[in-house]
């Protein structure tokens, strides 16, 4: 930087290099932030105008001359330097405010967090530390944003599923900790890139008995809501509950869908029945007594560990 520029009190020189003669183009200076070159005619008016218009988040009164020199020199490889460059977002533009809000919404939805998480003191302190100028919206605002995101996502889902010609369904009814019943339906298909896609089509709150007739009607209603053609469904999979099996039989008879039982649930049923055999129950009882003996005795556990070390067996 020239002596005149370095000694100048204009804040513009915190973000521009020294004027350089470029032949017929005259003297020019380059913006450190975006590398754009501007003409310099012994006045920093156009330089200040550039900072205000192209970099509105910069506070021209905050960054020191030494910080500007560090920024101009690029990132330092030294770990012993006592000074670190800190970006100062002193102006919160509406677009940045909206950008941060959308990121928080995606965090709540993507990580399945309750709305109350945004009201936590530690979370608010974290956000304030990262972005002091950000104004945290209310819980009701985030609720509305999540609803808007749901509507937009459902619209995109309907648009994408409209072109699917072969779809397999898995569905199951379950009860929450609050004793509320839900029916979840997931669709599986191969996309145009030959990749398997699995999408949750809906999770419906049930307000009636889980009869086979009701389940089959609910499945048809859910498919209609997400714009899935009944002719596109090729197979349905569920657990081996009698109501689920009957519902699938009804749908198979009505629409010609293939009906399969969940293999994992079938294996679990096999294990449950095997554990009910008297000889296996006796064996399990003996194992439980053996484990209980070592859990109750510190001396026995210490001797067992010693024997394992002697036999080079993992304890």
C-alpha cells in the first residue's frame, strides 16, 4: 500500500490494495473481498460506494488496519499468532435473517426436534454467539414455517409420485406413548437412475377401530392424498397380524396387488415360538442363574476375569 493510502483515514483502504498503474486504464485498486478492480482518482468515494453496495454487511468503522493487512495477506499457516481474523456481520439483512430461519426449521424437522428446543437457553445463547444480530422468531413462527414446509414437501411428493408406474407399499399401525394410534405407509420404487427410493407417504392418526375394512380404506385414502394411482401399486407388505393380513387380502382381491408378510416379523415369530419350547426355557433359566451369580459376587467376578486372562479369552 502506498504511503498516501496507508496514512489515509478513509475506511475504504481497509478493503482495497495499493493503486496500480495499468497503462491506458490508469490507476486501479482491487477489492480484497471480491477482487473487483475499480478506478482510483485520488478519491475514495467510488470505493466506499462499492463496499456499501456489494458488501452491505461490512461495518466500515469496525475493522482495523492490521486486520485488513491480515486479510490481504491471506490465511496464515502459523499457529502461534495471537491475532485471528473475525468476520463481523454487523448488519442483518432480511435475506440473511430468512436464510438462518430456514436453516433452523430444517434442523428441527430433519433431527425430529420439538418446537420447544428453540426456546432453550443454551440454544439461544449458541445462536446469539454465532450471529448476534439475528432476531430469533417465536415458537409460533417456527410452527407456521414447518407447516409451510410440510405443504411444499407434500406438493413435491405428489408431483414426483405422479410418474411412478411400479410401487411397493409397506404399512403398519402403531401406538404412541400417549396412546394415540397411527397408520404409517411407505412407498418403495426404482427411479430413472435405477436407484431404490423409499418415501414415507403418510402417517395418519387413527380415530377408529383397527379392523381389516378400516385399514384397507385408510390405505386407499392415503394413496389418493399423495396422488398415487392404485394401478401403480404392485405389492403390499405388513406384519403378520390377523387384521393386517385380512386388509391385504381385501386389497389384493379388489386391486390385484400382491400380498407379502414382513420377513423380519416372521423371523421374530419363529424365535418367540422356539423360546417357548420347554428344553430351551430350562437352558435359559440355567444361564440366567449363572449370570446372576457373578453379578451378585465381586469375588466371583474377579476370579472369572483372572481365569479368562489365563486362558486368553476375552472377558
